[in-house]
C-alpha cells in the first residue's frame, strides 16, 4: 500500500462509498475521473482485503458497505494524504523562499510568477509573506521570474526571458 496513486484511488472510493453506499461503479468512475474498469479493479481489491462488503440491494443493484477495517483504512489513508500534502506544501514554501533570497541578493524587488496551480499559489503567498512585490505584468522591466513547472520552482532573470 505504498503507491500514492493506489492510495489516492482507494481513499476516494472509500470516501464516496461511505457518503453513498448505493452508488454505482459508473458514478464512482465519473467522480474520481477514472475508467469504470479501474474502479472495478480497486473495488475487487478492497473487497478481497476485507475493507468493503458488497450486498445485493435489488436484483441488479449493489450496495457497498465499509467494514470496520475499511473505516480504519480510510482514516489511515486520510492521515497519509494530509501528511504528503503538508510535506509538498512545506517543500514548495522552502523552495520559493530560497528563490526569493536569490532574487533579493541580485537586487530584484519584484517577481512575476510563471506557472499555474497550487504550487504557483504557494509561491504567490510566500512572496507576499516575504514582502516581495508580485507583478502581473509580463512586460514590466527589471522583474525576476519565479518559474513553476510541476513541483520545480526556479528563479529566472529577465535577461534570460527576452
């Protein structure tokens, strides 16, 4: 159970099953953004390991029930998810702070953030917290760039952008 991808799918399934035991595999697939076959594979694993029970609710309808072990697994996976998220958040803040120290050392007073998503948002908040002006104007001269690509944050100087 060390694969974060499997853990994420399992956690999503366990949460959705607890929320609506009468859900269908097609609905679960839509909610989790995966194929129905993927949901089926994960559900079979969870049932085989004793985390979920399947009962026939009607002739063609199934009801999924979390076992006590399934509830404990959901709690454990939730804690692991939060821990991984916080580790990623702390690392992004540390990387952003290092880049800001470099920018200040080179004399920059303003930063433009090149990137989108949660890591870019963390960079923006770190800039504000550190008193660094965040420029939204890509043409403003003398502005260093915090380049965000996935989880990688690096400082790019204006000369390298033009």
